[in-house]
């Protein structure tokens, strides 16, 4: 009789997603992060009605997110280059899930601000890591796909978030909780899925040193940043206005319109941005950036005319034009910035782009809230539109005078 010796069993390894499967996962992470960032926009009217806070307080709530995100980008924007994409992204997604809990249980403005701060910190860490991972997982046979995804997924996410929150506002029994509970489940699942992807960043020393606030742009990308900066600032400043005060502007024009109208203003902006970014993905990046910047002018003028004409049509057409410009500027700028950056410079360059974008999004929005309190919303809209138009013209003049480099 022969004895059979059992072989020692090997430890079972978790299944690992392929590079092909990891790419859409990280794209979905960016969509979810930006969907969560825009989800509160159509709910602000409910918060104001329940807690009776001013337009200035509203812009502070909005800007708490943007400023926290800026802090995260300045300190942890390159952290995934040192620790690896997986642990940084998974941790940030779990922090995002915790922020959703704070939103769902908020009972006043301080709790809302706390939720927005935590959300901003988590989003800042996660967006740079996920965006860099998209570049890492790009199929060599489909060059440019990752850069296009970095431009399209954020605005697509914002559009989806505001549309979902608007629908829940109309039909869900507890809209200020339901949307956040759904996002809580999504972020938890994504954090688990990220741990199953291959690691693409080789861990290296210097993680603590990288946490010092810095802005790191790949040397090869700096000329493109100088060229695109005015258009980026103008586009994101408009985005901040529509996100924070767009619903208030809709109520000023049509006080008796359905309460979902305010949310649809920001949805129009982001949906137009996503469509424009997708349509322009194969066109020359410099041309896309210039055309997008030019579209911000009629978009701002039509938005400005909305209260004077008492026309929601003018508001929505202006918003659509501004959104198309926003999407084209974003797509063109990223396609100018990211391809020249080396793999180890990607997260830092992407973080620098978002630092500029969210500064442009948050600071003017706070000033608009202050102007609204002092002089009224219509005056604030006029000053905001004039500033955006001046920035746009500056960007166009600089681009035309500059020799063609892209």
C-alpha cells in the first residue's frame, strides 16, 4: 500500500484585474468622485429652506470643498508616485465614503461644511492618483485614450451627479440622504476593486518629503500650461459660478419654476462639457483649446442677459455654450499638458492642473457670494461675466501671439 503525501497548499491570491479591466475601473472612479462633488448642487435649495442660510454661506459651503481639495493636491498630489496607486486610491475612496456618511447625517451648515472638507481632501488625493493610473493603464495601441478620459470623465461625472440628485429630489422620499447612501455603497465597492488591480507605480522613498506643499509641473509641460492658463481660469471660474449660484439664478429668473430647474442648470453645463470634450478628442489640441476659450464669451453674455430678459431659455442656451467651452478648454489643456510628462511626473502635473482649476473655481465663487449679499445676484452675475470675458480675451490674445507649439 502506497502512502500519498499531501502537498502543502499554496496561499490563495486575490484575483487581479487585467490592465484592460483596470482602465474602465479607474475611469469609473473619476466619474463617481466628480458625481459626488456635484450631487449637493440641486439640494442646496432644500438646505437653505430648512436651515435659512444666506448666499454667502452657500458659497462658503461650496468653497470649503474646493479649498480642501486644493490642500490635498498641494500636499498629497504626488503621494501615489511614492506609495503606489493602489493604497493611496483605496484609502482616499474610503475617506470619500465616510464623507457621504457625514452628508447623510448632516443637521446644519457646520456639518455640511465638515462633510465638504473631508470630501475635498479625499477627492484631491484620489483624482491625481486615479488620473495617473489611467495614463499607466493606457493601451499602447490606443494612444491618447487616457488623456481624453482624464478630460471627459470629470465633467461626465458632474453631469451624472447633478442629474441623479435632481431626479432623487423630485421622486425620492429622502433626497438629502438617499443620494449619499448610494454613493457610500459605490465608493466602498470601488475601494475594494482597486485593491485587485495591478500596481503600476514602483514605490520609492520620499513620501513624507512629498507632503510639503508644492506644485510640480513636468518641465516639458510648462509652456503648455502658460499658454492654456487664462482659458483654464475662465472656464473653471464659470463652472464655480454655475455650481454654487446657478440654482439661485434660475429662481431669480423664474421664481415659480419647478424646484428641479436649478439643478438642471448645472447639468446643462456639465453635459455640454462632456459632449464637447468627446467630440473634440481627435481634433488638434491647440485648436480645441482656442475654440473652447472663445465659446466662453457668448456663453457668459447670454447668461448675463437671462435675468434682464426674464428668460430661462437665454439662461440655458448660455449655459450650454459655456459648458461646450468648458469641455473643450479642459480637453485641449490636458492634451497639451499630459503627453509631454514622463511617467514619474504625471501625478504631479495633473495635480498642478487641478490646483489652478479649483483655485479658479473657488475664489471667484466666494467673491460672487459676497457681492450677492452686498449688491444682489443680478449685479454679481454682471461682474462675474465681465471678469470671465476679460480673462477669455487675454487668453485668446496670448494664444494668437504665441508661436505654434502644439
